[in-house]
C-alpha cells in the first residue's frame, strides 16, 4: 500500500503511528499516512529543522524561478509521493477517492494552483503593493519615493489545512517566494495537494529545510499554531474561534459571502441569473467565496424561485463523470445529519425551501456508493432567520428581502460581497462597511478571484513588518544633532 511519510525539512520520516485513507465509494484502502505527534512538531520547530535559513541565501528572482518550475512539475510531472511515483492522473484519482471531490472539479483546482505558482511575481506585486522584491534581498530600498525596510516576523509559516477544496492551498504558496519556510498540517483526508506541491518545489530547487509536512491530530495542530511565529488556520467556526483574537494567526473560517441587490433589483437580477447561480454552485459550493446569501431590496421570491429552478437542475453524478458539479460527502451519516439540521431550521417560522418540490426523493442523493447533498434554495423573510446566517459545504443559498435602509447593516460578517446595483450611494455604503471584506462592484461572481488582490488578510503583511530605516551618508567623522522634536 502507498505510504505517505512525514516530511521533516523535506526529508521523509516514517512513523509507527499511521492513519489509513480509504476510498469513500468502496471502503478499500488507498494509502496509509505517517502521523507526527505534538512532541516531534515542537522539536522540529524549536531546533530550526524547518525554517528560512537556506531560503534567506537565495534572492527573490531565483525563488520566482523555482516557483515557475514547480508550477509545471505540480501540474504535469511525475513526482515521488511517499514510496511510489505519482503522475497528475494519479493525483486526481487519489484526491477524488478520499475526499469526494469529482475529478472535473479537482482538475480545475489543479489548474488554479499551477496558475498561482506560475504567476507568483504578479501575486507578490499585489500583496506587496508593487514593491521591488529586491528590497527583500538587500534589506532596504525605496517604494513610492520613500525609503523602506521590512523585518521578517517568522522563519516559518504554519498552516492547519482543510479537506474541502484543493484551491485553498494557493493561499500559502507565496510564503517560499517571500523567504519564509512552511510547516503544513494537511487535512486528514487531503494530504495529496500539500505533499505534491512540496515535492514539486523540491524537484525545482527549493531548499529541503524550507519544507515540513506534518500529518497530525488536534494536539499536533495546536502545537504547530503555538510554535510558529505566524500561522494560518482553516476550518469551521468551532475550529477557528480559539485563534480569532491571536494576531499571529490568520483565520480562514466561514465566508458568508453574498450577492447584494438594491432597489433597482427588478431591472438587474434576471440578466445576471447565471452569475447568481455560479456564485452559489461553482466548485461544488465548497468554498468560502461561494455565495450563501442573496440580499435584495425587491422581488425576493421571484429571485429565489428562478434560482431554485436553475440550481435544482444540477444532478448528482459519479466522481469520474466529466459533467460532475457536486462533491460527495465522505460519510453518508454526515450528509444525513446536515440535511436533518437544515430541515429543523426550516421548522423555524419565516423560511421555505423552494427546491424541495424539485427533488421528490429528498435532499440526499446516492450515486455510485457516494452521498451527495443536492442544491438548496431557501427564501427567508428576515435577515435574523438562522438559515439566513448559515453556510454549508454544498450549494446552499438563502434569499433574503429587506429594506434599503437596513440592507447593508443587516448583511453581517461577509467575506465577499458582489454589488449588483447602479445605485452609487449603496456602493459607497458597502465600501465603508467594516463587516464587508472583499467587494466586487458590478457583474463579478463572488467566487471570481483576482490573484493580485489579498484574500481574507494579506500574507505579506502577516509575514513582514515595515520598520523605519535611516542610513547615514558614508562620511566618517561627521555628525549632525537631531532637530528639536515637534
């Protein structure tokens, strides 16, 4: 059986404790994964077994070359993965088998990761606001006419990673090009992408001591977050809540992303129905940038009914079907519990499931031994209904009609808001809203990502601190007293 080791400074380590990965369709074993305990993680991070020592000796131009080479290796290469070799087709099959992500969606995510690695210079230009990256090599330079210097906050970025979608791994990729090592805790069912990216980087010339991959349990994940000077954590509200107020940790939790329509909604929503449907259902509805809400000032029922017809046409298909648009749940019982939870919330007055009539066999479907949750559109008569504030790992959306006066404030925490309106006052309110993170103005789906823009925090700002920097002219023996303080 394929064995995936721990990577300690890029070098494989076989543990006596292993976690077995199985095919969600058949239950057959796919791989066993060595597990790192909390003590091993603490020791590696304390001794510098993983870090930025070798990266610091490379200039950023060379690191960008490594990133571009890794893009091709990740997407097209045959790479060592554990004790076997893995081609791109193997990667897609293994990922699909253990996570339920259909091959069609896995391939799209694979393309996304390749793009970010290949266009790393563009990504870093956006994150650094156009900084000449040689400033990181020299330690100081100029930006916008001012002298600048940046202090690296940590030699290693920790990341506690999810299972939901391979595309999220694009968020930690810039660390190596920014001269920061990586200590990655993969999702229990999705070690494939972190391991393949690490091997692609190693094959492309990345120093081995910059890379650590630590499959582990909850205690190991906690140790990683406590030991690393800067970290990312992905997960649901319960997972990320303990780290929400820790400035060292960038939290990636539920997005509660939304499409917002103003009083001119009756003129606009019909021409943008495809955008509404794509915002909800792209990538199987598994991303934090998928819309879980449509907030509108008018025609809420009409919008919900049209979305129900459009999304209700999406069928559950086998994981190998090239037309598959839904991801399976690895555990049928989890799908049943989630569907029952939604039904209980529908028991709270003020919400109706408009897709129920379109799926007489129920919300849970089974195809080729896999359980799927079918798209669900609910109409809520108030932003305070519990389903108006819900987000799930399948295409689910609440359509909420509210007054123009209460619209922006009622949105609540929102990772991405797409404003479909020609009302400049509404756009201004959304720009000023502190609870709206990313803002799309005009017909841009919530799931459209601009890679030169920060996502839920800026990785460069997490890893580097701008400091004051002054250097005396090289004239020995001279000194000018400081001017009086203001």
